[in-house]
C-alpha cells in the first residue's frame, strides 16, 4: 500500500447534512428519555435549554475550525496544531471515548426496537447482528456509505414527522405541569439529567471527521453543519414537548423504545401504526449507528497516521480506499463494551468524552485565533471573543455535571486516558533514543 494514497473527495453539503443529522437522530428515538428518571419535566427542560444553547454556540466555533483545517482527525488535529502533540492525543482519546461508546448504546436500542417488532428475537442478539452488518457496509467505500447514510437519514426524519403527526390529535398542554417556583427546583436533578440532554445532539461534530473526503470544505462544511444543527434543534424540541403532553413522563423514563411505547399506549396494542412507526424508527437508529461507525473509523485512521495509535490502523484498502483495519477494530471494541455496560452507562461515558473534547476544541479555537491570525478562515464565527467565551462557560458546566452524575465512570475514563498518555510518552522517548 503506497503511503501517499488519499481518500476519495466526493462529499457535498447535502451529504454532510445527512451525516450530521444521521449521526444524532437516534437521540430523538431513545436515550434522551432517561433524563426524566433523574428530573421533573421543567428541570429536564432547563438541562435541554442549556445544552441546546451550548451546541449552537459551539457549532459556530467548530464550523470555523473544520472549514479551516479539513482533516479527518477533526478535534485532535485542531488541538495538535494549537496546543501540541500531547493535547492532540488527549483530544483524540476523548473523541474516541465518545465515538466508540455511542455505537454499542445505539445497537442496544436497535435490538430493543427489533424485539418490540418481533418478540421472538432476543434484543441483544439483534443488536449484535445489526452492528456487524453495518460494519460490513462501511467497508464498501465512502461514496456508497454517504449515499446509504443520506437515504436512511431522510427516512428517519420522516419517521419522526410521522410520530408527531399521530401525536397531534392527542396533545394536551394541560398534562405539562405549571412552571415551578425557583426555590422548588432541584439543581442537582438538572445536573444529573444533562448527560441525557446531550444525547439529543451528541456526535453532530462528527461531520468534521469526514473532512478529508469533502470536495469543497470551505463551502460545504459550513452549509452542511449549520443545516444539520438547525434540523436537530427543531426535532428535539418537538419530540420533547409532544411526548410530555400525551403521556406521564415517568412511564417512558427507562425504556429503550419510548416513542413506540407512546404510540402503542395511544392507539392500542392491536393497531398497526405503532408497528409501522417502529419499523421506520429502525432507520433512525441505523442512521446514527452507521454514521458514528464512519466517524470513529476515520478518527482511528487519522490518529494512527499521526502516530498516536498503531500504524496498521492507517492502512487503506485497495480500490475503495477505506481504512478497513480502523473500521473493524472500532467495531470489535464497541461490541465488547456492549457486552458489559448497559445503555445508560454507555450514554454517560460517551457524553463525558464529548464534553472533554468540546472544552479542548474551544481552547484550541482561542489559541489558534491568537497564534495564527493570518490562517485561512473561509468561515468565521461571529461576535468573537464573547460568543466562544460563553460557549466555554456553558461547556464547563456541562462537563462538570456529567462527572457529577457518574463520578466513578469519570475516574475510569480519566485513568485509562492517563495510561494511554504514559504509553505514548514512553513510545516517543524510545523513538528519540
């Protein structure tokens, strides 16, 4: 395999919209509802509002970085350029935590939806089979991968609109509790629900991980990423409010298939519509699982090229030029985690990696603005430095809340990262000697 081989540049803004929405859309179908097990309607609403504001501000800054430095390493590449090798490794590790732990969580829910449709099929086995099938499709090439992702994303968005249309006749705002007095709000409950609010938007930054395969990064990344964020904001708000206005929030707080349950409760077990929706909903989970497999394989490939991971992970296959070793390695690790962690734990760990990466990306943003003021920036975030400064403050609170909700898991992630850092340091020392 020649070292100078490059990936195919075939992606346009519509593909990036499909990747951005597809990466995240499973968060509308499941996962976010676990927040209601930690907080009341309004407490969880505060958490979602906080996180939505953060993602809008962060997206503006991140778009500038992605359009200016279109590399598959994404946040790792930005941190390395701004802060040096060590921070490039740390940031890459945090993105790996996010993108390697999210797929098994989605696969678990995918198995749950299949089990809902066909009770004779065990949920765990169905999740594993679908995970392996999507790994194989990812090995066919980026052009086919992007087309498949766009198709399943469009179907998944249609599925959510289908859900909202069938809820509309039953919507009653009287079900939503009155706005509470500030003194009665449990802010600890707000913090505990933040990881599940993040699930509404988690992994949308994965658009940057396909940057090396975008035909015109300066134009297509800002358009595709911005359109994706706007779509996700609208869908998240509607799903949250409509669901709370037709059912008791505690009923769906711990289900892997909350939307199917709601439709079945409203229309009855014998009606076909809940099953039609669940079938369509599978596309939403497939879109996210498929897209995040794409993202984590490109990140593993990029980190291997930089020397952070073993070099065999950066090899491209003949013809399709896909980093097949990275695809397979990420999939094997995801399936391993799926065997030992439950859905809520996987979501929390994934959110922890995301929050750490967001903070380091924003720090890199500030450093590059000061360190390289003349760097080509096809897109610039507005209101510098106020807007990125506010995003940094909101991000610090979000990261603190995730650590607060699961301190032992946070220590585990930090400990593993520390071991990885020591290993990289020893490798660098050995290479120099």
